[in-house]
C-alpha cells in the first residue's frame, strides 16, 4: 500500500518542523557557547543532531512507502534568550508542541487506516514522552540550583554523547 497524498504532504510538513527544531537547538547551542556554558552547548548540539535524525527517518519512511519529499525553506529561529532557565522553558514548551504535531500525524494515519504508518509513528510518540520529561527535569534542576550555580549542571549535561 502506497502512502496517501495526505500523509505524504503531512510528512513533508513534519520534516520541515524537525529541521526547524534542529536549527532552534543549534541556535541555543550558540547561545550557551557565548555564555561560556560548554556542557549545555554540547547537550544542545546533540539535541540538534537528533532532530535532524528524526527528519532523515521521516524522509526515508516516506520514500520507502512511495510518497514524495521536497526539501523546502526553513523559517528563521529565535536566537536570543535572557537566561538558561528561559532557554529550557522554551525547550519544554517546544517539545510539548512537537508532541501535538506527532499526535495529529497519528490521528491522520488512523483516519487513512494506514496501520504501518501508525506503527512507525508510535516510535515518535514514545520519543516525545522522553523529550518532554528530559526538558522538564533539566528545567527543574536549573530552577533548584538557582540562577548562578550552573557549574554542576553544565558538567552533567556535557557528558551527553
Ligand atoms: Mg524531533
């Protein structure tokens, strides 16, 4: 069964959203580099690469199922934040938004009775549970450690591969 045009179009939109997310986290990595918080910057770089991986997975799946992908323009991302707490508030809000996008894709796959696509998307549904939880935990840690004690967290986050 070929991917429906509706799903193929929706996957194109999601590929663009993943690329936008990747750029957002890259911009956040730059912010942290400029702040001298290299552990945070490393974590954000890894996050940025992971978002691109999501785009590649969606591209491969769409092509494998006979859909079409066109790489389009990616909108500009924010580049300035007031503090690390503000950055992670943004991350948490953004990941909740991405979860909504994925849920809508699952809704569409179900409407189209495309079980293979539902199954494929459940991986992304599970991933979003983890993304939201991670963002929330880091945000809580940042708030608990206080505004000027980033050292411990910076060290911890820098361990991410
Ligand atoms: Mg993603």
